[in-house]
C-alpha cells in the first residue's frame, strides 16, 4: 500500500520500541517535522497541535536500511537505464525497509554505463517516490577476469583514464568497485578519492601487499567479501586476509546463507565487529520474482529456489532483501537487533560520509524510519518524513 504525505503537518510516532545504538528502548516516541527528526523521547509523548499521530503499537521503530550494492528487482535492473526501472526498484526496496540505496551497474560497454548513470542523475533530481536514490555504485568494468563471477567477460577491460574520467564526471558515482592490482589502478583510485568517490576492492586477485597499498591510497571497502576473490590461504592471505585485519577496510557481506556460510558470517563479525561490516543484497532483477530465467549484464541467469546462477554454476547476484540479511546475521552471529541493524544503517551511512544525516535515530537526522517486529516484518517505511509504504 502506497501512502503519501503531501502536507507539512508534523508527525508523532509514539508507543514505540526505539532501536538506538544503546539498545532497544520501550515507550519511545519520535516527532518528525518536515523531512527531519525534530525530537526524540521516552514516556508520555508531547501534545503537538495538528500533528499526525501514529501508534506504533509497541513495535520496533528503527532507522531505515541503506543498501550500497543492489542491481535490481521486480524484473528491472539499473542497466535498463529507464526512470521507471529505478522507481519500481525503489518501491520494492521500501517495502523491505530500505530508505536509501545506490543503483549498481555491471561491466558493460562504455555507452551503456554512461546511459545508466545519466538515468540515475535524472531520477535523483526528480525523486523516486519511495527509497531515496543516493547515486550509483559502479561495479566494474576494471576487474580481474579471473575472478569475474557473474560479470560479463566481454566487457571487463583495462583501466582507461579517458573512460573513467567521463564516468566519475557524471557526478552521481558514490562508490566504485575495481581490482586494485590492475595497471593504472593507482591513478584511478587517487582520482576517485579526489572526487569524493568511495573505492572498494572486488573481483580481484590482489595479494595482501597490493591490498595494503590500495588501502593506503584510499580504498575503504571490500566488495562482497569472499566472493569474487582468491580464497583465504594461511601463507597467501590476499584480499580476504587484508579485509579481515586492516581496520581501514569495511567488508561488504551478502548474508543470504548461500554466498557465505553462517559460520563464516560469525567469523567476520568476530574479526571486524559490526562497525566493520556492511550488509548488502547484491540483488538482481529476479528479486521479488518467481524462479525462472533472467538476464544480468548480458549473461543468462537461472533462478532456482531463489538462488541465481550462471550456466557454469557461478552465483549471479542474489534475490535477497536487506531486512532478511539483518535477520540472518542475528541468527548466524548471535547478535542483538540493534547490533545487526547497525550493519545495514550506521555503517553504510558512515561509509558514504552520510553519518550526520542518516543511519540512526537522532535529532536533526533525516526522517528515514521503519516500523518492524522481531521477525523482521516491515509494516511501515518513512522516507524524508513521508510514508512511502504501509503494509495492509
């Protein structure tokens, strides 16, 4: 059910269990004015003349989820390069508690990537009417073909300064995934960082030493840890080893219990802490759809029992939703809801430099809020003070 708040009435959400960094706080309330959180408290809510009152019914009121790595849903993909595709995706994500996301590209011809980014710019300006489109995550094309995963090998290519300057010059790229061992990758990393683009290492055969140098130059993330990189070896720690021991690197994790075993999910949290993990979905166009045949980056993908694979058996993104990822991490690592939720709120917000505005419930922050229960069922999603989804 889509509900839009078109006036400027304040909104009071009360009788809530607040999910804050310190834990769960019962009898909480949040007052929203315009698009920001104006007041937060516990106990008897204030009387606010003319306010729209929402009784949360004791359920959990939490900050909205942020997905930094998601390709598509409902048969749509970021590479479709149409406003309707991104808006359909944004509505689907909002139903699952996501209030902000990066539209993620795949290795494709230069003109296709630029068309997708121009479309992102257009939709950012016009708005989605649902989850906020923060910009783009450009995954590829500067990757190592040996660890291509579901990236189309026909479109993986050498680092091209002329091309990457056009890509970053669109102004919408917020995150870039590359293989740091490639020739000229150092220049690309420096250029991206200078233009306020976060850089992540992924689809890589980088050695531990190469990862350390990349981190020194400004790489701050590792894309879908364990997937698209050399396995951890006790004498050749590689990208996985660097991700686990370097405090400057945040680890993206696909917590669908398929891409990474639950015991390894637990291991990563023990090593990095929740502040060092970013939950992502890497969802492709089959998310929210039935099993069947799909396309991703020009490659044929078959989805069976919700698992997406290429013909060679390689995993091809996921059909995961982010609230399910939070629940899976709670179970795998024996985490509280606030701890697990921070990996999909506070940590990704900080990874993009948005922690002053997003990722937590606090006065002055964007009114991006969700109501959910302990089973992780989302019943309401608010984006910038507007209710964009209400179950039932």
